[in-house]
């Protein structure tokens, strides 16, 4: 199995035509460029979001072009520290134009237990992680039946998930 990493993986986010959807199924991730901000968040300090600015600019640019980013985060309640950090960060991504929604894990038993991106409803990229939760790369899957199944899961997750602000209010 060949995995997309680095610039090849990043190119997916700039080359889609209409929609980029992610299903996030994990409560924790190890992302080196987030580590300092996560530590600041956990300590109750001001969070330096410098690491986040390129992603936010990309989302704003896509939104200005009429392209849409969306994701559903499946979360265990009560939230892990990383999931709470994700809720904090999602206020900025939502403001930039991404629509992030939340789905409690007990309502997601029929959904995959792995992360994936679905670009333009036709290009599926299953994300692979090491045992230590670091990202290894994305596996491109083009089998039509598999892509259709992941479109169904996207729609089912989206239908049940709640907007970030509503999730926070609860």
C-alpha cells in the first residue's frame, strides 16, 4: 500500500473542485506542530495560533472560490483533552469557512472507526496512523463501491451531527 504524505497529501486540499469532507473518528492525535498550542490550552494560557494560520488562509481562499470544507468529529463524551482542544480550534476554522460538526460516539456505532477525507464525493483518502497516534499518510482508494459506501457514511454522520456552537452549548 502506497501512502500520500507531505506535499502530495497537501495538494489534495488545493486541487478539489467542490467539497472536501473529513470524518474524524479518533479522540486523540499526536501532531507535532500542535503540541505547543495544546500545552498552552491545557495550562489555561493564551494559545499561540501561528501554526494554524496557513490552514485557515487555505480555508478562507477555498470558501471565497465557492469550495467547501466540512467535517464531522466523532467524540467520546466526556471529551478527551485533545477533543476539547479541537472544539476550541474549530471556532477559528468555522469562522474561516469550514463547517465542523460533532457526533457523540454512542450515536456513531454504524460509522467507520477510522478517519478519511472524501474529495468531490469521488476521491477517498483513508488516513493511517502509527500506534503512537502520529499520521503516517493517506491511502487513495478509487474503488467505486467503496467510495459510494463512504459517501453514505458521510451523509449519515452529517445528518446526526450537531454544529459546533450547539455542541458547545450542550
